[in-house]
């Protein structure tokens, strides 16, 4: 009887299993989702199983399109997200779907001449980008994989080539207060430098300034070899923080092709401020003037990705905004120790109408003694000494309290100061050739 009942029962059960299996086979795979629980300031709190820091997620908004966000932390109470767009329209229990991937962009030669947003998407009205999908966050080259910097990169700006000569793969900080001409100087470097590709990163700029930089500082000719990545001041903090990573990843792509890449970032200070906002929103405690410790870990992680490798090089200029012209504020002080040199723009020189307003006495390139010829280096040091002595005694001379012949060194500086000032002054549209710059520098002494 048992065998008979078993045989009778197998037939309907087998048929049922077949129907269930067929139904499951035709049903789309269900993705694990979470739920939005709170919006607090800049951050979002959610219940999201199997969350991974750095992954992107998609939040479904009722009455609005989906919103991308990134996982920046978690704790026993839930997951912390930061949105990559305006958070308008979010509601409790909105569904969240993990995308199981970090931020990526499409890399290829078609990037030249394009303008991208802080996430690597085109905003210039051109066609969509196609090519290799590259991850934005990447590790810096290993220390022993870096090629020794032994080749000059002429920048076409007399004051820089003469007194702060830069090598291919070097990283320089451009320290400046607001309104001293850093954007104009970056535009000069972008147009005149002997580089194959220029990547310009504009972080936290006013929207008006992006178009002005493209038209006034780059021009149609300069844009042909440039890629511009920008995140304006109204962009979410995470987008402003991602913008320099996207620009650096683009520069790395061209460097891997053997190109001499020039990376111009304006400004690294606004990147640090965006990273501060992200860190504080994720629950970190401030440690130095409101900056959490993650900011001081992110700075070298970003800067070390530039440099010279086996196939190509990334020469980088990072502008540093100094609050109240204070070069010892935390970000400026940290960056001076991380970079391979610093160029200081002087508000006093700008007030006298001398542009670019480079303070030669307080600017240096750590690699210039190795890269410049002995004659070039000696002439630069002699002129630097004249400038330093003149600035020290300027008030005495201007008041008429100095008598000629009292100090032979000061007399020598006074006899040359007008020619030195004329040498340092360079109109924005002028290209200074390297050989001419060195010859004129030597003629000054």
C-alpha cells in the first residue's frame, strides 16, 4: 500500500515542481533593496543590508526621478549615504537599490575638448562619451615604480621658468588669496606649457567663472588639447569632492598612453572643504580648525596619484586658497609639506599692477637645483637676493631715508630693480620661450 500511495503521490508533486521551476525561470531576479529612514542635514540614513562603503545606490523618489547616492559609512543604527544630486522629493521608506559598483566614467581620446561635470558626465551639449570604463578612485603608483624627474617642462611664464623651474611629473602648489590673479596665471600655463594634454579641474567655482575660464583663459585653440572637469559651488559636497578624483583619473589615463599631462586644479582647498563636509556628515569628529582627520588622509591620497611613471608623466599645479593671506592655516601648511614646491602670489605686487603677481622671494621649486643649469641657478639666486634685499629696505628707500653708497649690496639691488620688475611683468597673452627667459635672466646680473 505504501509503495502504491507513494507512486500515486509522486505524479502530482512532480508536475507541481515543474510548474514552479518554469515560473521561477521566467521571473526577473529580485534585487536586494533597503529603505530610507531619515534625512539629517547633508546625509541620508537608511536600512540597507549588505552595504559596502564606496558603492553607489539608487533611491526611488515618488513624483521625481531616481537619485544617486554613495555609501560613506555605517553603524549599528544603519547606513549613512550622501546624495549626488538635490535631495528634493525624498520621503520616508523610499526604496534604495544598491548598484554594486563605485563611481566610473568612460575614458577615451574623445574626451579632448570636452567639458564634464564632477561625476565625469558631459555638460557641454556634445555627444555621449564611449570608451573604457575606468574607476575614479584608484591607488597611487608604488614608490619604486616612479621614474626619476630629470626633464624640464617649460611653462612659458618667465617668472616661473626663471625662479621656480618645473620638471615633468613635479607637483607644485600655487598659494594665493582671493583676487590676486591665480586663474589668469593658470590660463597662461594651460596655453603655453609644452604638454601633450591639459586636464583642468575647477572645484567650487562660481558658475559664471567656468564659462569665463573657457573663453578668456583657454580660448578655442587651448581647448583642443584640454579636458575640463568642473563642479560649481552649488554642487553637493560629494560631487565637489569627486571632481578632483575624476580629473586625476582622466590625467592617469592619458599618462598611461605615454603622454606628458599637465593637471591644473583650482582649488585643492575647496576639495578639502568638501571632504570636511562629507566627513562631518558621516559622523567624524573635527581635529584641526573644524577639519576631521579623514581630510588629512585624503590629501596625500589624491596628490600622490600625480607624478612621473615609466610611460608618461602628470605635472600638477594645485591652487591653495589662504584665508586672510595666512600661509600657516591648516590646509596650506599641510600642502606645503606634501608638494614638490610652492609658488606664492603677492597681494602687494598685484596692487602695484605687476602680473603675474609672483612673490619670487617666497616661492621655490624643490627640484630646480637638479633641473636647471649651474649658470641658470646662480643667476636666479642672485636676482632673488636683490629682490629680497629691496623688499626688506623698500620703506626706507621710499621715505628717502637711505643715502646711496651706504650699502653696496642695496645699491646693486636698486640699480637693477626696474629691469627686474620689467622682467617679471608678462601680459596674459604673451609666450615666453625658455631660451629667451634664461638669457634675459642672466643679463639682469
